[in-house]
C-alpha cells in the first residue's frame, strides 16, 4: 500500500510540473549509467546484496544473485563509487567517468573482514572498456580547457572521420553533407529544421563534455545521416563556483604594426559563469541549484584571411565586423533531497544566441564595403525535463522544449524598408525606377551607395513532446540488458519572406496583361487601381520577386500583396517511435534497435509535377493539388562486439538512418509557382512531395587498450550509401507543362567509404597525446541540392553521373600534444620550480590533402571560371596539402580560494598559407588567368582596370586565417 501511495504522489508531481513548467516537449536523454560486479576477494564468488553508492549524490543499487548491479540516470561527470556489505571491508573506486548514453565501469573485489587488501582502488577516467554501440570520441572539461581552439565545430573537427574547410565554417562527417549533422546542447536539438543548419554556440567556459558520434548511434537518435554531436554544459551543485574570462588580441596594437609579422584582427571575447545553490541552506542547497553564464564577442574582422595581411595595411577587411551575445543557463530541482519517498527530479534550461555577421561581396570591396549584406540570427531553446526514478534499474523522462530561430539578411541601410531599393528618391544617381547604379569606370567594382538588392526574413519554431524510458535487466543466462524505448512528436510553425530586386516600378508585363483583359488601351485612373490591387506587381517576367509564406505584406500603397490560404504559415508534423536494447554477455555485446519516423508536410501537394491542368492558363488551380499524405519510414540498427584478446575487441555495425528533408525545400505558394509557366526561370521550384533522405551504413573495426589502459587505439573501416538525397531535376515541357521547369526532387545519391584511426595517450610523465587520421573517398551526384542548376538548365535530361564531392578530402589528421607540470610535488624547489609549477604547453598540428576542383581553360568572361572549357572530369583535380600548427601556453596561479589562469595562444603559428578555394582555370587562389586572355587584354587598356581586377580576384575567402596571437586571463572560483 505504501508503494502505491508513493507512486501516486510521484505521478501527481510529474503531471503538475509537466503542465505548469513544460508547455513544450522534445529532448534527448543527457545521462549515462554506472555498472559492474561485486565479488568476494578471497574466493571470487558473487557478493549478493552488496550496497553500491555514488558518493556525493543520492544514487545507488543493490547487487543481484550474480553480484551484478547497475545505476541508471547518472549525470555526465566523474564519480567515486563505493561498495559495502556486512562482513566485508568497504571499497571505493575513484574517477569513474560517465558520458551521455554510455556506461562507466566500477568493479569490486571486497575483502572479508580480517582479509588483508587495500580499501581504496584507484581508477582514473575509466569508462566501460569498449563501447559497442557507437563510433566517435568524448572531449572532457580538462581537454577543452587546454586546447588552443574554441567553438563546438572547431573542436569537433579534430575527431577522426570529420573534415572542415579552412575558414572553419562547415564540417562534414564521414563524407556526408553539412546539413546531415545533429547538434544537441543538453539534449536539445539546435538544428534549424528549415535548412538543416545550426548556429549552436556555447562558451568554452560552460562546456562540460562534447561527445562526437560518427557512426553506429542508437535508435533514439533520429533525423541525422552523418553524425551526432552531444554537448553537455556545466550544472550547479551545493557549492558556489564560477569563472570569468577575457581574451583579446588588441594588446598587439601597442607593440607596433605587424608585431611578429602579425596584425591584430580585433578579437575580443568576455564571458562569465556562476552556479550553486539557489537557497544556501543545509537542507535546500542540494534541492535547488543552478548554473548559468554569458559570453560576448566582438570581432573587428569577422573572417580573418591570410591574403588580407597583403591587401590592407592593417590586415583587416573594411566594414567586416561582427558581434555575438550568448547565454546558457540550467536549474535543477531534486525532490529526493527533501523526501526520499519522492524520487523525482525536474530540470530546465535556456540557450539563447544573438548573432550579427556581414557577408562578403567581392564587387563591393573597394568602394562600397559599407553595403556588405548584413545577417542577423536570434536563436532560443527553452527546455524542461521531468525524471522519475522508479528504482535503480528503471526510470523514465518526460522531456520538452520550445525552439525558435529568427533570421534576416539584406541591405544594411534599407534593411526591411525594401521599397527604397530601386527608388530614385532614395538612391542618389539612380536615373530610372527599378534600375541600378552603374559600376565605376573600370566596370570591376560597384560604386558607393549601391544597395544590396535582396531581402529575406525567416521565423521558424516548433513545440513537441517526447517520452523516454530505460529499464535494466540483469540475468545470468540471457545477459545484462539495458532496454530503452520512447516516442516523440513535433509541430512546426514556419514563416519565410524573400524579395528579389523589389521596386515600385510598374511592370510592362502587368500592363500587357491588363490590356489583354480589357482589349483596349487603359485609362490611367483605372490602370492605377488595377496595379494597386495586383500581387503580380511582385512577379515580373524575369522571375518571382516575392516568395514565401506566413507573412502578411502590404505594398507602398497599403494594399495587401500576400493574402490567401496558400501563403499562410506552414505547419509540418514530425514524429517517431524507437526501441533499443543493449545486451552484455560475458564474451559478447549486442546493441540492436528499430526506429519508426513519421512526416506529414500538412499542406497541399501537387498531384503530378508532369501533369498540371492549370499551367496553360499560367495559374495553377485546385485540380492540380491534393492534401498531403504522411510518410512513414522504418530504420533497423544493429551492432555487436566480441574480444579478440584480453585488451582487444572487434566491433561491427549496421544501420539504416533517415533524415527529413530541410523544410525550406517543401513549400512554394501557388502564385510564385505559376511564374515558372510565364517565362523560363533560372530558379528551382520547391516540392511538397519530397521524401526523407535514406542512408545505409556498414562499419567494422577493432579497439585496443594497452599499457594497463594508458594507451588506447582504434581503427574503423566504413561504407555508406545515401539514397533519395535532395537534388534538382528538370520537368520537360509537354502538352500539360507548356514551359519546362526545374524542381527539387529526391534525385541525388552518394557513396562514402573510408578509414578512421585514433590513438590516445593518457598523461604519463607529464605528457598526454591525441592523434587522429581520416582516409576518405566520397563521391555522388551532388555535393549540395542546387549544385548542378546551370547544368540541368542547359539540357533536357538530368545528368546522372557521379564525381568526387566538394568535401572529398582524401587525407585529414591532427596530432595534439599536451605537456604539463603539476603542483609543488612535481617541480624542483626554488625559483625555477615556482616558474614551472602548473605550467602547460599544448601543441596542435593539423594537416589535410586539399579538396577537389574541375580544371578548366582560361575563362572567356571576367570573374566567371565556368566560362572556361573543362579540361578534366568534374572534381578530378585536387588542391595542394595544407598544414597548420596552433599553440597554447598557460600558467595557473592559486590566490586565496581562486585559480588564475594566464595564457597566450597562437593559431596558425607558422603563418601557413591555408588555401580554402582556387580558381579552376589556374589552380591558384590569387589569379584566374583572365588578364592573360584576348578578352582580358582589351579591358587592360582601361586605366586602373588591372589594379582593380587583381584586387577583386584575390577573394579573402580563398584563404584561411593568418597567424593570430591572443592573450587571455581566466579566474575560477
């Protein structure tokens, strides 16, 4: 009866908290487990009924008839675990590490009372010996604090299987597209469902662990084809703690220009974090605690470039500054600390980022850089999580979040006042309405005052619900099971507005349509009224000037130009159910699961893209559409391992994975779509009938521990086939399609195969090391959805051939060495000892073999490499190797109860010329060869033409960053 009563109380609390504090639900679990066996040290028999506890938290378990135990729902971190039983001496295993969805191992050999044996066993940083269920890497708080790089994606890029461009703007995992990765912060997805991007940012000071999964991830992870990145932030405790940090390179300004051949890039970063008990009393300190922090970045040069040091006296691209503000916070309520009969926890948090960055436009560089396109993004995730621990072997989570991201880009002067673009009243020197300013005399650059003639605004949000349950079953004959199951659902709200060169000029197309309708020349008064009522003002013969959904927009006269059901906000629905079981036998481990994904675009879809009954009237009708039907996909996953030797394990994985298409490719309003039948547009139509992308993955490998766990080594070979990737295809003109058009379809596929290797040396004689290497072969029909737009528009059939993908970087690797002195006991006495005390040096050497491009003849048009005839198959030639060396030197000083860490870190220490892109006609980043052609020699006769052309052709984005020297101070308290 008491159990039932306790359950009712717990259930009531769960319901109340869920409805009051968690109005929106969807998260992934953020905890792991600890398990092992307790044996009698004398005769090696199981100790039945032994009590195993995690020190510092109220979690524990009792061993079963086999001496086995498991403790579920353990926060990421490092713990001391104690086992005790009547008649035995208590023992403690220290330094047991737990990561997200992974098990830390703590095994005991309890000595009977009077039997001589140590009562404490030292185990440093141990997880379960070999992880069967997934490939990847964990980077803990200590590693993150010592590395000379910052930012989630930059840190992840040093993992085997991951490649990154030299600008540090995108990562590709095992030959997959950038949009195929899932980034979770504290279990909350930060991936924008509209385009697959992620603007996730967490300050290094708040990172507790980053877990990178490059393959074999379980059925609980969905909507990811290539990789999963689990970011865990710090949480509060019953003790107050925090940090403050400042990093800058402005100190070099006082040391003369070009100090150490290095210019300041205007790098400034400040962050602060703090946490502890919300109510600092003995009883409540563990009940409610929090941790939060904020970071501010201001960069004078948003994207430092090696060539900028050569082009500009201060090495900085003009008018190219950016700034970022981010906040992360968590709060936890542990009701068990108040009453052990209420085994319930509630956790909530928020992640918020406000980011402003410019976009480089080569033609604006010399005279018009103050009109570089601006980009703003505001991202927010609010989550809540209720955890009910029914026992040490069973718990469930009711999880939730609200996600919203708002973005905007356009002209930095006019911004959303888009009617001013093309208006002679607002642009000095503009002679015709809807026109544009001519270039400067050489024709290379745009003149000052030229606006960026494009505007876009998006507003994406979703709410949902998810339930996860985990059950551990320990059996002697059937193995030890960790069974996990759950389901989720998301409801989206999508809004998008895109303007292409909008102006208030009256369109000749509209005038012709009006004349055709009245069969006479128009009266000016009637004509003006007609124009004011026409949405077609925004759809000229050159293309759709307005695309989007979810916004109600008025023209300059106050008339609605976007109305009607077909342009309302879109509300796709995504759901899933999964079941997964991890089984450990004595000499065999198994991880199997199944996932069922559900997608409903929840909108009208075209019945047949090849048969459009309304197309001959240039406006689609209800007969062309039908209500969308849900798509359901089943994905099985399987992994197993067995020991080859005592310290070597063979691992194999097989899995089916799916990813929903980026929702931006699904929706196009009828009026915009009808423009494809008024003229032949060089554009791509969205398609509501797109299906999920599908991946089949195979991998085998082995993992080895050597030197009593001091050295870890692993090698994995993989093969991946991705089908139904989003691409483009041509719908050929016919009787039912008067003008052929291009549309997004599930038409691309790719194959990736490769080898991942890693080696990790735990600190020994002050030295720790991590080495990674990736061998990759990635080919397919498209590196990104719209890559072959020009090629498709030139022909009548879709060119279905494979080629090396743009990110087919054959060899990638890194070597990270960390040499560090400890405290007084690790250094000699005297002055030299005080200098060396807590002094550390971290070196990171990175290398890659370059990416592919298509060799071409010299171009016949300026700044247009594709105008030169191809000399090689597509992407058959590779750039040269890139090498870089980063360094961080730091020293910690203890002052009272605080630790002050002073450091200097240098990126690209050798100032290597890191080539990011090349001109296909020359294979060089600084010259396309056009000036050496007959066409280029004609332009060279214009005064200043050659100088301007060489400046523009040296695009800063063709290079990575130069050497940068930064100084930082961080205080921990």
